[in-house]
């Protein structure tokens, strides 16, 4: 949704990656043409893959959040901040930093189409929402703290 011209973004991204690897220009043009064909088939799958990825990441971070509260005795607010920081670092800042030091050209193309604040905003949003859910008591408290009916 953020990238208006996805084909152009993918073309520039692939060209930057292949040039940094020393690929000949004739092979680059061939790869870009093949990717454009595949892109039309992959676009409908993107929403489902984002949902699946979010469920998996949310489950892992939920385990971390619960571990910090139950095993380490942290207050829910502190556990929320730590969990949010882990999310922002592991899934936002760290991959971008590694790519910057290995493929600066690729990061330049990514940041040309997607601003840095958008890349890091999901970690900040996750931290804010988790902190609010940790501080404000609501109906979700009963769901999160419900005891199993059978042992």
C-alpha cells in the first residue's frame, strides 16, 4: 500500500543487488524481466503472508512477554517496553543496519521508496499498544489471565 509503483521498486532493488554482486548487465535485464512476470502472481498472496507472519511474530513476542512477567518477575509495563524494544530492534533496526553495512545500494533503494519512519513504526506501534494493554485494565485482562478449565 505504501509503494505506488511496486514494479519499479522491485526492478531498482534487484538491479542494485545484482550490480553489487558484479552480475553482467545482460543477466540483470533478464532477471528483472522474469521477476516482473512472477510479481503479478505473488501480489494476491501478500496479505495472507503478512497475516501469517504477524501471528507467528506475535506468538513469539507473547511468549517473551509472559516469560518476563512470570519467570523474571517484571511488572507488565516494563515487560511491555522490553518486548517492544526487542521487536523494534530484531525486526526493524537490526536487519536494516546489517543490510546497510553489507549492501548500501540496496538500502538506498529501499529508503527511496519506504521512509525510515515507516520501517521502524511497526515496532513503536507494537510497543505503545502492548504498553496500553498492560496498563489499562479492560475485557482483554480476563482473556489474558484466564485459567484453564481442565488440568
